[in-house]
C-alpha cells in the first residue's frame, strides 16, 4: 500500500519589527544648560575687555604723575620758534599763528570764570632764564587764557571756561620748545619739580593747578632749589 505524501507545514508568519510609539524626550540635561552658561561667560568677558580697553586707552594718553593732562603740544608743528640760547623775548610777533596749534584763543579781554596762578623758575645750563612779560599778548592787545603780566615768572590762567591748561601750552605760545630732553635749542636731560617734589616724564604735560611752584632745569640745578613761592594777595 502506497504512503500518502506529507502535507508541508504552513510557513511561519514573519513578525514585523516593533515600532517605538513613544517619542524620544529631547535632552534638557546639564549639557543644554551649560551652553547658556558658557555663552553668558563669553559675553561678560567681552564687555569687561571693552571697558578695560577704554579705561587703559584713556589712561595711556596721559600721565597720572603729570596731573592727567592729555592735550600734548606738537612743538615740531609750531612756526617760528625761538632759536639760539636764552634770553628769549615774549614771542608776540608770531603768537597768533601758533594759537590754533596750542589750543588757546586771543580774547578781547581777560576772562575770570576760571582764574588761577602758578610760578615758574626756569634754568638752562646753570643760568636762570627770565620769563618775560607779555607772553600770551598779541601786538594789538588781545590776551590768551594763559599769559604773563611781568617778568617775575608768575603765570596767569584767566579763562571763560574751567578746563585743563598745561605748561606745554605756555611754552608753545611763548615759542620755546619744552620736553623731557630739550628746552629751546638746548638738549639734555630735563629735570623738574613741583612744590619741591621731583617729577618724572615730560614737563610739558604738567596740568597747571592753583599756586604751583614749578622748577624746570636743563643742566646743573641751582644750589637752593625753590620749593614754594609767596603769591601776591588776591592771586
């Protein structure tokens, strides 16, 4: 008797891959927050750098030892400066051509809204130099904010506005070069003092303040260095 053929087993159903129905939760952990923190730190660092740059730039343009004055006179640009050794006249012949370059103005009369005085002793190569009367006066009688009335070395700051003035402006309108290594045509180390205290750097940058006794020396200083000055009453 013949055998019946076997009926093949039905194929097993292929199981479809399981789908994840639950969406992934976005990462909001420490790494996400850290980016905000890093961004904030960078922003603060940039702000601090900008502020420091501004402060240091302002500070770099002046000298704290010289009173913080920043309007430096470019003596190389001034016309008709005095040549030769002192004494020098008051420089009035060429004053008006120098005024725009030293930031001073020829006024019709003295202005007393800002009114202070200083005294200047100047020595070049062991000799005292006379600071002449009439520095800051034009030939037609106008007067700048910074001038002298006599030859005592008394400087007058008489201005319509309260603003800084420098020793360099005075020498500039006078027509006499001044720096840390030069007075007029004489070259060498320039030493200087204010109220008996020696100062470093360029004396032209000194900001003028009330009742300063200013001593500027190229060469041998005097045996008795002036430390103060008896200002006239009312000055």
